[in-house]
C-alpha cells in the first residue's frame, strides 16, 4: 500500500472518530442544562485543526496527485 492510500485511510478513520465525538456531544451536551462551553470549544478547535492541516490542502498537490485523490 502506498503512502497516499495510507494517508487517506488515516484521515478517513480520524474523521469518523471526530464524527462519533460530535454525536456524543450532541446527545449529551447540547441542551441548556448540560451545555459545556469548554467541551464544545475544544471540539471546534479539533475540527479546525483537522480541516486546515497542510496534508489535506488539495490545492498544494500536483495535478496528478489531485486527480488520483479525486478518483478515489
């Protein structure tokens, strides 16, 4: 398995973990009585850090590498 495929798998697994974390936050900490500002703040910082990491910025990739990623 090449490095590109491994990276895509890693990002997909990490994204699933973030989504599961969001589901728990929504279920247990979204209503007025249990709202935890710091918990939500940490979640959004995690999401922004994930989305803005350089290895996910497709515009920085060569056109061939971008095309391969879009095919997958």
